C-alpha cells in the first residue's frame, strides 16, 4: 500500500507529528504550505504515486530534495516496490 506520491514512507516518518503532517494523500497542500511538484504532477495525471507513471523516474522525482542534501534513490526504490505490488 502506498503512503505518498513520491515514495516517502509517511507511517515511519519521525517528523510527521512534529510538523503536523497528515501525509500528502490526505492534505490539499504540503505541511509547509507551498507546492510539491511531485504531488501536483501525480494528481494531475490521476496517478496514485510516481511508480505508476510511464516516464518514471522523471527529473522532478530524481532531483527532489537534492537542494537540501537528500538522496532521492530510496524514494525511487520505494515507488518501484509499490508499482510491482499492484
């Protein structure tokens, strides 16, 4: 069962309660109040998560969080796993 659009495992996120995040599946906007390009893209294409997209993994997902020092490889692997569990 997928937990997010991008591969973040929300149920095991240590920051979830601290930032009052309910997960992007349940929220109109991300907890920071801005826009998440990955969330917008998936919802615009009516996809549950990035792993369902024919251009997966795209540049948007692959570069997600890199400006803040995050590695997107684990997110991509999670989306692959979710896609294979259809």
